[in-house]
C-alpha cells in the first residue's frame, strides 16, 4: 500500500481516495498496485457492500497516469502489459460510485467510467486529452464514452481532446447528478448507504446483469438475466426479503 491511495471502511461502505493532490491525483504504478490491493480486499469481504472512489482535494478527481513516468517503460510491450488501474475497478464485484471532484482527464475519466455510478461536483471537468500528446486512451476510453454519450459526442471528446463541464456531462449522460462541491461526498455516501441497505447478492448480480446488457445480444442478455434472477431467488436473503414483506418489517440481509 501507499499513502498516495487511501482506503477507509465505514460499516458496509469503503472509500478509496486517490491522494496525490499536489500532482492533480495523477496515478503511478505504485498507486495502481495499491488500488488493485484495495479492490481485492473489497471483493473478499462479506461486510463491504459498496465502494466510493474519489480524489483528494477539490482540484482533481484524477488527471490520469503521471506522464513524467511513462518513459520509464523500457519497451512498448512493457507499456502495453502494465497494471491498469481501470482494469482493477472493472474487476470489482461490488457496486462502485465515482464521486468526481475537479479534473477527470485521460485515465481519470476512464477511472470514473469504470465505476457503475458517477456523480460530480459542479467544478468537475471531463476530457480525453491524449490526442493532444500524440496517443489515444487505452483504459476503455472509446468504449466507455460511446456507451455513455453516443458516437458523435464520444468522437467530439476523443478527437478534439477538449474538456466538457460537469453540467454538459450530466446533459450528455456521462454523470447522473451534479452537486455543490461541499455536497459531493455526503451525496455519494447517501447513495452508497441506500445500495448497502439492499440485498448484497442481488446488488452484485445486478451489476453483472448491467454489464451483460452492454455486451450481449438482446435475447442472450434476457436469458442471462433470468439465470441471475434464479440464483438470487434461491438465496437466504431472498427468503428473508419475502418473509419481511409478509411480516411488514424491514429485511435483514446477510449476503447468503
């Protein structure tokens, strides 16, 4: 672990904070390793039910990879096979929320898009600026933007490299909500608390179902959804949910 990536657990909610504000929270390989470790802890935990990813300070969520260290890779192939922090987030089995404060540029935008839910403070900006430096994104940039805001808007961002505001991002569907800066983390925690109060296995299979809806043909996605529903229906939590409904009380879910 590194103090440039903070990991905090409060009840059923984990908060991962990219903690390098003096460098706009630009990511290093050590930070990527720490993020992988934090996600692995979340996946292994029966207690953690939702994860918030955010950046330290108000200037930046994450400005992507630290450009100054990219020349440290000895070959293009080594660069190609580097540990990728976006991959780590996509491998998370629990629901994830990106609380975007300030710049989400390059790999920072990809980090946000790797989360299931995105909310932003009104000072947030989003950009795919790699083209200005001679390359393109490699952590899911095009796929994430096309899924979120359609081909034309994705092309505008990728081919110009210019940023869009938080309100434009909300208008285009990149984020679900825009808050005041001071309200960002309280709102993210409120959403996380709501998710954490739901049946954990249903939330995790719901996440799988959402991914399938993006990647599978329609009929296969419906078939897969029915299989996931059957798995959930057979759990102790589903029996508890049905019993609580009949008894007119709040359910007590145990991830079983």
